[in-house]
């Protein structure tokens, strides 16, 4: 492969998006058509949040329907790619100094297949996941992610799947509800930091105080963003795939580093 693969961050929001035709899902589908077919996909999903670090390792990862109370048709959706064991092992070698382990106990959660069925609808690219270790600091996540750079050169597409702002406690039922002020302000701050290449601002987001604590009440959905920016190399730019806020508090901002 002549050029290294890009890195992508996808704001995934409500699982309901998986069956909707809206600006967000149309943008993802259209964007997917522009992507070169990778040799494998590594997803860092907000929903694989663990004590310790794990890499999924199986021939055919199970599809996890880790959402509740949604329309029946969502539990009938199928997305069953191969598991990319060869590349999971390569990832293990890169991260073994961080105490990472291989596991067959997890598969592909909705933070993974829920976006991939728009980007690669044929499910024909081997896919595996790296968990988010709840015991690490933001800076430690950033440093760990740096070790994954070699995968880009080997044809692996790395995707962070979460949300820049994700507050379930104050979210609105309607997807097109008026965005809440804290979500708008935090999303705009991160956007500016991304465009300026200011990784320190993204890592040290808590310095914003109350706005940050409202936008990121728990770190699980934010940390995939840190993995994504850690893989940005000198001279690479960010292009936004989608910019919007759903349900008042869910920043759906998505972008590619290339």
C-alpha cells in the first residue's frame, strides 16, 4: 500500500440512527463510498470500556446488541465480518508493554458495527476492537495510542467511535431538539482545538470546568477522540464529515485525519 491509511473519528449518538435516514446517516454513507478498502479495521469504541486493556481476538466476532428498548428491527440487523486475527496480533505486539491482553469474550458492539454498516455495508473488511482502559489517564491513553501508528502503514483503518459531548441525563427525546448551550460551546472549543492541532486542549479538556463536566460527565465516549488525534502526524489535516448536535446534548461531529 503506497500511502498510510487515514484515521477517523465518528460521533455515533443514539443507536436509533442505525435505522434512520437523516443528514447524519446520509453523510456517513456518502463518506464511506470515498474510502479506500483497508486490509482491516480497528475500532476504539466507547462501549468497550474495561478494567485493563483488551484486544478482541476471534475468527468471527460475535455481534453485540448492547442497547435496550429499541425497535425490534434493530435486533435483527446483521453485521458479521471476519475478526482480523492477524492484525489483532500485530496490535498486541505494539501494545504488550501496556499490559494489553487478547480476549474472545467480546465481539463487535454497536459503537462499532452501528457505524460500520454505513461505512462498509458489505461487512467484508476484517474488524477487531481495542478496549478503553478505565484505569488510565487521558495522557496515558494518548501515549498508548501513539504506538498504533505503524498499523496505518500496514493498511489498517483506525476508527474512534464515541461523542465529543455525551450527556444522557439531560438529553432530549427528539433528535432535532434545540442544542443545549454547554454542548454547543464545548463542541466549538474542541473543533477549534482540532483545527489548530492543539492536542493539549483536547487531552486537558477538564480545565474548562463546568462546561466540560456537563459535556463529558463520564469519559467513555470522549476517550476515543484522544486515540484518534494521537495518530495525527505532522502535516496531516482534519476534514469534518458531519457537524451537528442531536438530542440536545449529543455532539455528532465526525472527522477524518489524512
